[in-house]
C-alpha cells in the first residue's frame, strides 16, 4: 500500500538558518500521528511544507502518491483539496458567520469552484452539507454567529467543520489546541480525533502535551533542531525519552516538568 | 551656578541639509510675499469690497429657483453616476495594485501607476481634458469624477486589501482555493466595511468636486454660479451658494450616519 504521506529528506532554510535538516517519514493511510517538539524546532515549518504553504529548499513530499513538492498551480490546488488543515489560530474569516465559513471549505472541491461556496450562490446540497458538518461538531445552533461571538473552543469547532466540509483524506493539525484553555482544548482534541477515526482519515497533529499525545496517537514523531529524533509506535515510547526533546532549549514554554510531576 | 558640562544642550545644531532647506524655504517665502504684492492698503480695500458684495448679495434672490434646482440635480447626477462607476472600476484596479492580490510585479506597478496618475491630476484639470474630448456638459463632469474617484478609492481599497489578516486567506489557500476564490472568500468580505466607508467618503468628495466642475463647463450648478458672478448678480449667486451649502451638508450628514452604522 502506498503511504498517505511520504516525506523524504526535507530541508528548509531561510538564508543561513536551517529550519528543517533532512526530515524523512512515511505515514500509512488511517494512521494518527502526533508530532512533538520544543518551540522553534521546526514543527510548524514541517506542517506548512506538507501543504505547500512553505517552499522546500530540497526534498520530496508525496501525498497519496502525488508529488506535492514540485506541484504548481492547478495540480497543487488539486492536492491541497484532499488535505484538511487545522490552524492554531482557527483562521476563520471574521466577517462571515459560522455557516458561511464552513461553506468555504468546499472552495476547491467543485467544478463551480468559487460559486459553490459563497452563501449567495451555493447549491442547496452544499448548504445542507455545511449544516451537517456544523451538526457533527455540535455547532449547528450557532450557525449564524460570527467568530467574534464564539469562544475559542467554538471557533476551533467551526474550523474543524470547515475541514470536514472539504472531505479530505489527510488532515494536518498545527497545534489545534495551543490557544485554548485546558478544558476546551481537551474537548476539541477529543472531537477532532473522534472525527478523524470515524472518517478513517490520516492525521498528523502537533501538540505540546505529552500525556495527550500518548493518549490519542498511534505513533509519535519527536523533533529536535530540525530533525526527527524519535519515531516510535505509541507502546514503545517512554516519557523520559519524550521529555528529552524539550531539554537544552532557550525558551521554557513547553514545561518539561509538567509530565514528570 | 556651577559649570556642569554634563547637562544636555538646550539646542542641537541642525545638519547642513536642514540649513539649506530652511534658508531655501525662507527665501521662497519672502519672494512670494513680495511677488504677490501684499499690502495693508489692498487688504483694507478688499474688506470694503467684501462688505459691498455682501450688501448686494443679501437678501439672496431665489426667483430663479427652478433653474437652480435643475442645475443642482444635474450636479448630483454627475456626482452619483461618476462615483458609482469610479468605485466599481476601483475594485479590480485595487486588486491588481495590492501586494497580496496582484498577479505579478509588473501588473502591480502598472496598476499603481494608473491610480497615481488619476490621483495626481486634479479634478478640474480632468474636467478640462474631458470638455475638450467629449464636449461641454455633464458627461465631461461624470468622466472627471470617475478619474478623481479612482485616484482616491482605488488607493484606499488596495491599502485595505494589504492590511487583511493573513490567516483566513492562508486557510482558504490551504483548502485548494485559487487566487480568485481567496479574494472573494476572504479578502473582499474582510475589507467590505472599510470599502463602504471609503466609498461614502468618495461620494462626499464627488459632490464637492461636481459643484466646481461647472466652472470649466463640465455641467451642473457651477455653470449657474459662474454666470451669476460674471453678470454681477450677487443676490442670485448667494442663493446658489446657499443651495450648494444645504445639499453638501445634507450629503455629509447622511454619509456620516451610514458610516457609523456600518463600522
């Protein structure tokens, strides 16, 4: 079986700064992987490059056997359509309500493109689809609320509904709960993983919480200084080993003591 | 008092360039005062003329009100039609000129050039150009307002587009949306309120310009005003000026209240 994501020797440099230094990994279809690492280790750059938002200096990425790293224009958009992206900052359009934001998830999917996802012109079937997605994240009763009228957790639920609307096969979630309080974060993460498992999607998710990673993931990737240090099935990982990812760094945001305690 | 050399100086000597600019400005100013022949005597005479003008202008003569109303209506037509087309043309032009929506650098430079030409040439000069090309009358006025509006609105639209948050646009790019989808899905909705405010400012500006455009023959109430002044019918001129005042203030009030509602 061809892997859902195949990344080989990824390098990204900004001038003299090497952010990714030869990252390689494969993910089988349906696998749920958590990527751990301290701030500044290159996690976000890796996630962004998997969607083509970040240009690779060298290396190749295949998504379901399609080469992303060299794709341009229409071909690149085609690959992105099959890939949902959940952002730390939700990235909803502030002036549109939850329903309209979810509709935008259909953006790349239709031959009608643009017209299929603007609330004025979307076909009834897409509108029903969008409402259904909102129902699945428990936000149907907030369909007409703008992001500013929703809590952080609710906004991320809407963003997840938008991702669902896209009907992706692969999901990339870049610190989906880092902006949320522990309780809301827990609920949102629960929802995200449940949906991913129900739909049989492949997900790569970055988290800062070791215990949550161990609870949800099939496998853990650990990054340090732009390289993969740990790549292990969840049963084989040890907390000490994971904590080592966060030592020797200048910033203390990741609180290594949290898990040891 | 002790002689403390550590105190900061009261005055920092300006650089050589500042001196050159300063002296240049002073010379130009003095030359201007002399050249325009300003004297107390002339100002005093001017004041007495002003009193005579006001004396003849009061009471205003509203006997030609039907003509004035017609001309005012024409002015408003010029302003509204001109500003509507101006704003419509401004949107695509602004999208081509904004850093985050322009297809490439060449197009962007070109679009910015068009916008700055439209802005740099004053509305009265646009009106003169169009009077020559399409003849006297409101069409010349409308075209002048369109150019003036583009110079103003397209610039502010494009600045607004460049200010939109990166996140939502990026999210739509990540779903596989093309450039146009991102523009319609995120950038235009995010800019809508500010664009409406800019458009309303354009309307206010257009009404004020349209009033003066008649002075060069581009239609509207300006024609009436310049005729009345040339015939020394200051009472009729006063009536026209009062009508202009009422309409312009009414428009500004209306647009302010709409703007408050949106933002």
